[in-house]
C-alpha cells in the first residue's frame, strides 16, 4: 500500500505541475499533479508557483487519495494526476 509520509513537494516549471512522493515499503514513486487538476480542485488558485503549491497544501489529503488510486506497485517510477482524476 502506498503512503505519503513525506510532506515535501516542489513545483516543476517545465511540466507546470507539483511533484510529490509516495512510499510503498522501500519503493519510492514520484507523482505529478498538473495545473489543470489543481485548478479543478481549487478554482481560485493563482496560476503561479506559489498559488499552485498553496492549492496542493490545502488539498493534500484529497490529492494523496487520488494518487493512491492510480498507483500500481512496481509498475513505473512516476504517475501523472490530471483533472479527470478529480
């Protein structure tokens, strides 16, 4: 089962997404939630780095729940969350 104990996150300018990490035992997986998904969750979010990180922080539980649904153990190293996941 994937867990999200690390509250670190960063904004990836090239992907226009917030990156965060999950852990399944010793396996680490990267997740990216794109700007469209963050704006669907929080429409009033500012479309800049600070605004998108704030939207992520305000909705972390919901985002992690969606990430857990798309995660498949050992399948790949990173996962993308888009508006359709919410």
